């Protein structure tokens, strides 16, 4: 009888050794779920053919919102060292993204006074996709990139790059070796760092007294409004709003003074920051209006976050309804792209080769491999013309215009495009 009682106690009580999750910024215990997408593999951990029969690790994809600072976040289940060990994401394979970066460099030069007397540092510089445009203008630059295989590609293109993770230690090293930066930039990196305090603290160290920072990241407000749940994956440790980022930067002596709204990645923010004591860059009306808009949208109240789960579940049901109906009608469906967001979507919705025959990607580092979790094969885009499917599901939906233009020839045999987010649409 005592043994039964002991077993029942263990069944209803949490393990005494269970780790209590705390906010990565303010250390408040995390008790409020934003959305739970179940178990999923590392989204960019492509599977080689010889490893298809091997065990594949899955980790919780359960996001929480902090009741104190409203930072939406995932626990750190896998270290960044493991995630970026053999990274398959190369920024240069998207022509629209390259155009975005080229415009950014032009803007920094024409409107923000960056010139050959300055020093630009990019955090998570990837394959040199952006710094190449500063290099063309003769502007001193440095990339900091932790993924060795990607960084080596940049170095081969003549982009000066340090292969290391960024934080206070790296900031001290760069400041002593190269000097402080007039401009520190980071595109879609702020969400990727588990120790956000070390990362932002490092920018404080590296920035010149008169310098400024720009960071781009997908806007949490759009994730909620447009149901972009597939942008949640293990590489993205945080999901960012102006309200949360302003608090984090202020804690480290940095002030957000301006903001731009961008169409990239389903709707992003480009924030501008400077040292709190640098009053030569006043806080703009755009910055104040952004904070007011988020408050009006309820990003400072828990109910806004905790009600999100049902919206995600309904989207899953609609996607599966379309796929089931199409397959019963004998339709052939393939994917376009092998992005991180696509792997979240496919694993959460349990979409495998019973629904998608294969997917294609322009990145040769992904071709010939298989998607993590679902093991859907990845081919080059030419495969679509060979097999003439009825539907092409665009997994990187943020690039749908670019992809539909590139693949317009599917109309020749009556093919149609499927875009799954914010909800299933046929084009």
C-alpha cells in the first residue's frame, strides 16, 4: 500500500530536480505559456542520407512570456555551439534579401554619415552578404560570425571576419584589436542569443561614444497578428517587441532613439540605439509612437499572449484539411524551400511525404539532404519542372513574391502556389 501511495505521489508532484525556467533578461520565473508547439528537431539540422536510420533528437518547442518584462522566449535546450557547428543557412541565396541589404548600406552612407573614416561591425555577419557593400565603398568593416563554415566563405570573399560568438569578452577583444565601432549592426541575430544580457552588454562596450547601433528582428506584434507561429524554432531564443527590447537596452545604458518598420520576414523592426548619455541623437516621434502602438495592442498585458494558442491550433487544422482533400483528389503537392520556419510548420502539423513528395531549395548546401524530423528530400528547383506538380507549397512565405516570380512557369501545366501562413491561401 505504501508503495502505491509513493507512486501516486510521484505521478502528481513535479520532480524535485526539475529545472525552474527563468526569464533570460530579468530572471523572473516563467509560468505563462505563449504557445506550445510540442517536440521538434533543430530546424536547420539537415539530415544526410547515411544518417536516415539514426536516432534524431527532438526538443520542446514551448514558448513562455515573462510576466515582468513581457519577453517571449524559449528555454535553451541546445547550446549555440551545437546549433552553429555546421550551419546550412547562407544569406546570399536570396536576391531580395541582398537588395534589402544594399539599400541599407546606401541609407547608412547617405543619411547617417557612415564613410571611409568610420568603422562598421556586423554581428552574425554570415557569409558576408551585407558587409560586401561596405567593402565596395571602401569603408573599414569587421564581421563577427560564430559558424565557421559560413565565416570561411566570407573570408574567401575578402570580408574581414572574426570567427567567434559575440558578447562582452569578444567586445573587449575587438575594441582592443580594431578600435570601437561607429556603427554596430545585426540583422536577425538579437533573437538568436541565449544570453541576451551579455550580448547587449557587449554592444555597450564596443560602441564609440558618438556611435549608434541598428538591429533588425521580426516584430512580435506581427507574429501575433498574422499568426506567424512557424518563426518559432530553437535558434530563436527570444521573440521581440519594442517594449521588451527597450527595457533590455536601457538596463545596459543604451537608449532606443528611432525605429523603422520593414516588410522583411513577415514584418520586422529596425531599431536604432545609442549610449544613454549621447543626447546628440534625440528620441524621435516614430520611436514614441511605436511604444504607444504596442501598448494599444495589449503587448503589456498577459491576456494578449496567453490567448494565442487557439489561433495556432486552428491554422494547423485548416492546413491539414487542405492537404487531406487535395491528396484524396489525387493531387501532387511539393514544397519550395527548406527554411527553419518551414521545418517548424511541417513538424508541428505532422506533414511528411504522405502530403509533400519533396521540397526544393536554391542552396546547394541543402540539396541532396532531408528535412529534419520529417525526412522530406530536398532537390534543386529544376525538379519541379520535371515532375509538374499540381501545387507548390511556399515554405519561406516571407519570400512568396520572389518565389512566385521565379517559378511562374508552373502555370504552364496548371500548377498553383500554396501559402500556408497566416492561413492557407491558393494562388
